[in-house]
């Protein structure tokens, strides 16, 4: 049970960092990353997530809520040239990927394993 919670938390952190990273790389379009994103993740752990992004200057920060393990975590990240990186330090998860318009996707890793993730902006 602890293994699944840690892996999920790690995934959540990585997703958040990826989203933040994308916003920074997009420059003028980074404000479009602010808002709510919904998606799913699979691999060593699977489930659904919701990310709430806020933009302050050129940085993104916010929270991610995971279905498995169930919880809400703070996130932040960076983006450059459409490539995103983010993570949840508290759970050891790292995320990377790409953002295109209202969608983003990539891979995640944690001490418990890894997998893939994808999300779409919902508001």
C-alpha cells in the first residue's frame, strides 16, 4: 500500500513540474497553461489526476490531486522549447514531456517504477 502511494505521489509531482516547464518554454502562450488540466497516468501505478495551475510572472505553480493514491500535492516546474519538466519532491516523482495547445503528455519515473501520462486542459 505504501509503495503504491509513494509511486502515485511521485507521478503527481512529475506531472506538475512538466506542466510548469511547458509554460515557461512557451513564453507568450504560457498564460494559456494557467487553469485546470485533467488527465491519467499508467505504468507502475495508474489512475486519474487534476492539475490546477497558476501563473506568476514566467513561473507556474499549483497543485495536483491524484486518484491513486488519493491525495493533493503542491507542484511547480519549468518549460523550454515546448519541453516540460516537473516533479513532486515530497514523493520523489519526476515528469517530462511536451505541451501542444490544450494537450500535454510524457513519461514519469519514481523509485517504485515509471510509466506514461497525458492531460487535456478543461478550463
